[in-house]
């Protein structure tokens, strides 16, 4: 029985990017194949509708993991931030609610305190301090009286 050889087409390609050359050399070395075969496989992957990444491409896997982690951490931090704001509002309004809490002056003071709390937190984060020490902020009266 005669054995059929695969038809091969010769194509000459010039590569100027050293990263592409080193990637092809790495693929050829890992797969223990000729450089031209590695280039052919890379072209086939590139022309495929859904190209598979090199299974040894640790950087790509790390990038995907980091992107997923950033997405979930961002969502978690948004939840924590919203909860913190609600706790601060409840704290500054003194539970249980009092009639004076509905006063626009008291509510404005609460909003101002929350803004100062956020500013102080941001200042600590920017300065890199984690000790929770005092941050220089403008003074404010220690208590608020109801508007007459």
C-alpha cells in the first residue's frame, strides 16, 4: 500500500520582532518540534475562530486570574464602602431616631461629618499610614444644637 505524504507548501516569512522569534523558539523547544512547525501551529491557532492560548503561558494565566480578582475585589469593596456609609449615617444620627434628627441643620452636619470621615480616611491611605493615628483636619464643634 502506497503511503500518501501530506502536501506541504513552502512559505518564506521574515520576522523582525524579537519577542515573536523567542516565543516561536520556546514553543518549538517545549513541543520538541522544528521551528517551522511551531510557526505553522501558531498560524493555525491565529486563524482559528477561538485560538487556544499556549498552556505554558503563565503570564496569560496570571493576567486572567488578576483580572478576575480585581473584578471581585472591586465589587466587594463597593459593598463594604456602602455599608460603612450607612453605619456612619446611623451612628451620627444617634439611634433610636429622635425628632431633632429630621432637622435640616442636623442632617447637613451629619453629611459634613461623613465627608470629613472620608477625607481623613483618604488622607491616611495616601500617606500610607495604617496606625489609625490622627490626621490633621479642620476643627468642628463637638456637639450640634437643634435649629430654633
